[in-house]
C-alpha cells in the first residue's frame, strides 16, 4: 500500500470506492478517493459497517449498491 498514493492519479478508468465507516484496518479511504485520476468516480460510505463489508451487517445493501453501480456503468458505456 506504500505506492498506492503514487499510482492512484494514473487511474483513469471509472471507479467505485466503498468505505466502511467503522473500519479499523484501512484508514484514509477518502484521501485515496481524492487521489484517483478518474474523471468518473463515485464514493459510498456504509457508516455502521466494519472492514469486511460483504460479511458485515450491511452486506446486502453493499451488494445492491455495487450491483446498481455496475449496471449504471454498463448503461453509461452503451
């Protein structure tokens, strides 16, 4: 993860960043989001979730949000 801040500005693909509000492992997700070079990027926060978003209390909401984002992204490409 040391090189992540250097690489993120080079990312030009559409991106979705999902943050767990109670994550005790990964910190500074909003900073990583800001560093993304993509002009089309989205940021979602699940304030009550912990690090394992897809295993946590909001797992179904997370899965729906990612699915909806992917569908919207696919529609954007058409």
